[in-house]
């Protein structure tokens, strides 16, 4: 706070301390610990958790992220404290009807995420560099070059063991931080006892007014430095998945906040007695006898803070990938017990290179600190906006509470942000450029994904065409299970028509598989697969929507995925038979034609095939009759034996499973039309194509053997 102008008296120190104390009380305590932590999404925190929570309660996603049946998922059942109020309904209707508001919400979450990732780059650089700078106090002749080299070396070690630290070293972090906070509180008490209790005057907020009254411009400039006392507030929320809310609140109120307050009171007492020692006030105020132990603990705490922020970035990126706002990357789960412990190799090394770049480029904690404040405030402002929407839409809070929250914190954050922006030329410019690149990557990916999805929906095959082709689909049905992978959840994808015209035969059972990332943290295994019939029973075609939350592990082996899918399909057919036998009038997610009888033939090896499927025309048909069934209410037919038909269809599925499964994967090429504007061509034909060609696909995470996979590319112009 005093790096741009010197301390002119005790009043300056008390005014600055008063600002720090009330910033600690308002930002981390009042806003994050007492309010924002409760806006979690089933225990998940972070800017994308706020966005997904809003998407679950209002259709604001530009890419449709829900189907009607998903509303019956247990994870979608929200426990609202009060009945839905008229204001909440109006807010929901406004959000769903306004395309501008949908784009604005998406833009804000992308901006907040880019600033949060930038924050994750600055945190290790600032924390480690400032901790190592204590060498200048312990060893007077230490140069800045030595500090920079040691900082870079520590960062290399930190990011090199990051994969292992998430699972094997985590147990040691709690005790280490406990020692660190005790050191902070103890040093503060020592300085207060040595230099007197004058610093306690800063609890009077009038000193803030006096501070701005003496020199308003210098006081305004110091706000950017003041905010550094609240950095890490967003990390508390983003790492919430590791701890219960109450636990975090108790620890912050009973341990963290008192130790921080004592530390700042002690530093202020030291500055009042030594006004010329403001450059390294913390290390200068440490008693000589415990300097080196505290120095080591400070460096350890800096590494822990850096690691914590990196883990929070991994969680944030996993959420954004699941919601279609970031290219898919390889995610490694480092713990079998805790699903939240993940590691993203590409991001880890990118963060290391970026951190070293910031340290080598600026070399000074003051320039890095200027960028730090900008990143932290960008995330804080976005969190305020989203929590306000949640208070109106979901919590249905009193309008007075909502206005008090948004006006108070948004006003304070904008004032702090204006001060931080004044230091753009001193180091903030590099962070803004880094955040802009991240924002463009996320924007281009989301924009291209939306155009791709819209194109696939427009080109899907009609049911009338499938009916005209008949159950044999105009080709030969060969034994086996064909899994046609696509991104659309309704209708028959256009790529299936390409398979029908290009392949000499098609599988006896076809399942259209769509892997969807739904905006909930976890989807129970019993609700993982959603099945529907496509056309009538004689077609042996199904649609399967495999649903994953953003905390779910998707790296299933293909054999495990196939086994779970077959089990789900068998349960679906069994449930369907029971409902048909009871003449149920419940709608079970199908809109197909009523059932008609279909003849079954028996091969010498006992295999069962439909005569409508020209597989074994030389064999004589049996007298068994199986109805075409759908999930809709069937027509009454007293002749049908649903138990017998169920056994036949299950046997047919078992035989197809034994013949093996083949993945027919749609891998389309998206290009902008020739009459598109220049920037659209640039984004789609080059940037989006580059990102898509260098990222993973959801279906590719299953380690499918090449012998079981066929990819087809079709060019679509959007």
C-alpha cells in the first residue's frame, strides 16, 4: 500500500490498517464465508458451479443442456426453502426469453473463468516471489537475481510433483498451515507487546475517512494493494468440494481471521515505530531468533497456497469442459477415494511456463501484485453478479437483502477495480492479455460447438424416411451391436444415413449413443443411461443418452461402458414389458407408432432373428410372435404374451452382445459458408478447427480399440 508514496505519519498507517481490517471483514468474511459458500452446487464451488446452478433452474444455456426426462433425475430435485414466488417466476421467464441475457450470462462466466485462471498464474508467482524475497532481510547483500532464480526453482519443483501432491502429500498441508497461522498470530502479538497497542485504534472506521481526506489520490491508488489482503477468497469457494461449508466457516472465523488480524495489527505497530521499513514489513518485524524457521514456514505456506490455487483451476476447467465451454483435455484422477482430486497435465505445465514468464518478466513483487489485484477483482465481480441472480431465482431472498448485497459489494469491488486498473501499465497489461487469450479460446470453442450442434439438429433424418426404409433399413442386418455415437439427443443423426449408403450391412441392434454433460455434479449410476425406442420394435433401434455430471469420472474402459449400457438396455426392456402388460398409460419417453406383430426365426445354433431383418432367409420361421413395442401406451391386444416376448428380445440382445460391439463415430468437419463474414470464417475454419483437431472427444476417453471403431467425417457448412 505504501510502495508508491512514503509513510507521512501515524495517521497514514492507521488509515491503511483500517482499510485492511474492514476489507478482511467485508470481502472474505461477510461475502464469501457467510453468503457465497451457500451458493454451492451440491457441494461444488466456483464460477462455473454458479452458472450450472442457474442453468438447472432456467433454460439459459445457448446449447440445450437438458432433456425433458432429466428433470426426473434425483440430482435435479432442488430443495427450495419456500414456495416459488412471483418475482422468481418473472426472473426465470426474463432469462429464458431474452437471447441477449443468455449471451450476457455466458460472456460473464467466460470472463470470470479467464480471470480466475489468470489468478491461478499470478498466485504462485506472487506468493513464492514474496516469500523468497525475505532473503533480502535475512541476508542483506542478496540480489534480486538470486531471489528470482530461487523462485523459479521452487516453482519447477512444485509443478513437477503436482500430480503426486494431490493424493499423497495432501495430508501434511493442514498441519503446515496451522503452524503458519500460529506464526502469524504469534508475531503479531509479539510486535503489539513490543511497540504498544496504538494499532487498535484502526478498528475505528473514521480513520479511513481521515486517510482519504488527507490525500485522496494516494489513498485511492493504495486500494489495489489493500485488496491483496483478501486474495484467495475465491479459492475458498472454488475448493469447497473438499470440505463441508460449516467446517470452512468455523475454521475461518476461529483460526484464519483472528491470526490475520493479529498479524496486520502487529505489522502496523512495527510501522508506526519504524516508518521507513515498509518495503519488507513482515520479515522485518520477525524476531531475530525465529527468523529462519518462520522464513521456511512462509515459503512452505506460499507453495501450499500455489498448489491450492492450481487444484482450484483444475476443478474449474473440469466444470467448464463438462458444460461445453472449454476444449476437452486429458484429466487424470489421482485418488480412487476422492473424485475431486484431479490433475490436468497440459494445464499444469502451461501454468508453470506462465508463472515463470511473469516472474522473469517483472521480477518485482510490486508489479506482480498490480496484476494480482486485477485478476482477483475480476473474479469477485462476476461472483457478485451470479450470486445476486441465485438469490432472486433460487433462494427467493427478500428484495431488501438482495439489493443490500449487490449494491454494497458491487460498489466496493468497482472502486477497488478502478484503483487496480490504474496500474495496468505497471504489470496489469500482461495479465489482461493472458486473460484475453483464454477468453477467446473459450468463446470460439463455445461458438463453434453451438454452430456444430445446430447443424446436426437441422440435418437429422426424419422418422418418415426410416419408416419408408422398413425394419431392414434398406440393407442387410448383420449380427452384432452397433453404437452410433453422436451429439444430438433427438432424432436419427445424419451420419447414420451415410453409414446405410456406404456400408454393405448394418448391425442387428443399433443404439444411438449420446454422451451428455448435464449441469449437476454427480449423476447416480442407476440414472446414468436414459433409453428410448427409435421406430417400432422390429427395427431393433434404440437411443441411449449417457449422462455425466461435471464431477463424474468419464475415463471408463469401453468394455465397462458396453456392459453398463447392455444392463441398462435390458432393464429398460423389462420395465417396458411390465408397463405394456399392465396397460400403463404413463408416458415413458417415446413417441413412436403402435406395436404390430413381427415373426421370429430360429437359426440352427439357437440364435433368434427377426424375419423383417434379412439375415437368415434360408431358415424356416418359428411360430413365435413378438410385438413391436414402444414406450408409449400400446393398443390393446389380448393375444400378445409380453413375458414370452420379453425373453425373446433379451435373448436377441444377448446374442448380439456375443457377436461384439462396433462404435460408429461421427467426426464432422465444420466450415463457414462462403458468404459468411470474415471473422466467422477465421474463427470456424481455422481457430475452432485447430482446437477441435487437438482436443479429446468424450467417446475417445474410453480407450476403444481401432478394430472396434469406425470414424466417418462429413463436412457441414454453417
